[in-house]
C-alpha cells in the first residue's frame, strides 16, 4: 500500500487532462483566424455543439463563467433583474461578475432543501406591472446538474420555460454538466436544452477538454453574443487547437459519463458502511456528492481530509462541514477499491481521535 503512488484526485472533474487522442488532434488541427470566421476546426465544433443541443447556433467561450456572464449581458440591460437560486454558480462562485459585466440585480431564491428553483418561487418575484420604481425582470437562470450533484427534474424545467414565455422572459440554463444531467435523467441532452433559450455547458470538466465552454441559442442571440464576446476580450484567433479536443469531448467523452456516475454510487455505498459517515447512496444521482459526518466534533472533516491526503487521496476543503467527492475520467474502478482500503485504515484512526 505504501508504494502506491498514483494520486486519486476527487477534488473536481476540472482536473482531467486532455487525452492522448485530444493532444494528437490539437497537433493536427486545421486552424485559421477565428475572429475572421476562418478557423475550420472551430466552425465544426460550433456546428456540432448546436446540432447536439438542438439549437440554431453555438459559440465557443474561454470558460463557463465567461459563458454565463456573456449570456446575462446578451439577454439583459443594465439595471434589469435576474431571478436565480441563491445556491447557483453565478451567485456563489463567479466573483460578483453579474453586477460588474451585465450590471444586473440578482433576485435570489433561497431553498436549502433543494438547490433548484420552482416556477411558484419564481413567479412571486416577477415584476408584473410597469411602475417607475421597479426594475424589469430580464432573465430567469436555472442550473442542471446542481452544485450538490443532484438533478433538476425535467417537468420542473418545462414548467418554468412554458410559464416564462407567457411573461416573455427568457430562460438561461447553466448546464456546465448538462451531459451528466442527461445521463442521470436517461434522456438526450436536447430534452434539457429545449427548456431554455440559451444554454452554457463546459467542455473542460468531465468531458476532459483542456479549455473552453459553449454558449448555444438562436442564431440571432448567438450573433449578438459573438459581438459581446469581442467586447469582453474573448475573440480568439487560431483557436482550432482548442476546438479539436472540444470535438472529441463532445462526440466521444460525453458518451462515457455513466461510468463516472457508477463509480460515484459505488464510492457512496462504500462510505455508507462506516458508522461515522452520514450519507445516503440512493441519493447520489451524478458524479458529485457530499459526505457529512455524524460526529459533532467541529474539525472532523479537516482531519479526514488530512488523513486522506497523506494516503494520496485529494479532496477540496470542507463546505459547511461536508466533504465533496467528484468522480471523473481519471478515477477508475481500481481507484475506488483503493479508496476503500484507505478508508478501512483511516476511519479506525479517526474514531480513536474523536
Ligand atoms: C464550473 C461551473 C461553472 C463555471 O465554469 P468555469 O469554467 O470554471 O468558469 C459554471 N456553472 C457551474 C454549475 C459550474 O459547475
């Protein structure tokens, strides 16, 4: 056990590196000036992404944060209000960008029981009358999968989209892990995308591309977004070297995500055998889950993470006393078994300390 040197990295699926096939494709990419619309590899990626999502058009952006913020800027005017979950990525992890770039006011819905927001919660916050005091409701933002790895039900998405149309308010889907959501719901990714006017998803997470995300929507919306991307400094030149691995991410890596979900479930089951952990494996839906502790000792999560680290297993610092596990392409079935062996050892140590 001591000579086992591979690091098992559960911190995030963003740690995945481009596969050898991706590196070869990067080497061979047919590049051109993409701001002039001459990068053949990128034209192919944008066409493929749009087709797979069932949207008219798609645009490559440097990151998921860029894609979300570009969508807000393109849908809204300064001073508009956007309805969004308090647990959402733009509220929690995008450095306040919505206030800086799109200049929108975030009207948040707080629901600690579940991270997704329902139509009933949204409707109460919509500005329904014209009044000189009121901002305009410019956008509704939803997310799938959610930060805790659970999935928003399709009928909730559909209800939001249909009702938002009655108020002529667009819906943006933060689908950073939309392919994971599609696998978890056992539907084609189009079935999720159709419930939103614009969709952002990441190529660089579980899909293993080194850099990049896509924003998809109508041709008119993407044309506007392309100009705004330029404004934000996101017009890139021979970007085909990133489109080439992106195409492999879309066509090939999106088809294997169920393995990551199975590994997450298996790992959760293993963890549930230990008395000190508070976890329900049946609630694990995708490649992300949180582990809680039954002990009230305040530093137990930190202790656990430290012990895992000294056995070459990496986790991010705890959030509200819970540890996040993320499975991905670089986590194999053998790694799950190796984690079980490490747990057998360190849980005993932990028990003696708490
Ligand atoms: C990762 C993530 C983003 C942002 O992507 P970056 O490429 O890290 O900027 C946005 N939304 C969700 C839900 C994410 O998980």
